[in-house]
């Protein structure tokens, strides 16, 4: 799937269900992804949503991961509202700034790689 997305220069999204250990978890981690842990390796971004109103950024190849957010979901309307952490440990503006810095840093590394190739 990743190769198809790269060839077509598009985003590819897929879904997985949890295994038995993830059914009652407050935060679903990559350990709880059903079938095979190996499907996590080629992914660029993995985000889990638990039935208890938590979204976990399990993997983010181009940014910060390991973050937990509170969410309100309405799957009948395909809506997910993400809230900042209640303990105010995360400044969302700072997070956006860090993500942009990470992206520009990757672009610079890529340009250096192309020049040295």
C-alpha cells in the first residue's frame, strides 16, 4: 500500500482493530494492534482512538509522537474533535511550530542527500 501511495503521490489510509489486550485499554498502543505488529513498521503515521475518548499518536515519522489527546467522536457524521490535554502540559502552538521545524529539517536533509548523490 505504501508503494502504491508513493507511485500515485497520495495519502493512503487504512484501519486495524485491536487484539484482546486492547479491547478495554484506556489508551490503545501499537502492542494492541491485531493481526501483526509488523504492519506498523512501514507506516509513517499511526494514531489510535479508544472507546474511552482518547487519541494516541503512536508513531509519527515526521513529527512528535507519544502524545495522548482527549477526543469526542461522532462517527455517524465522520467527526473527531480533538482537545488539548487537561493538564496543560502541551502548548498546541508550540507543537505546531515544532512540527513545522521538523518538516523543514527533513526537506534540508533531503536536498543535501540529492546534492551528494
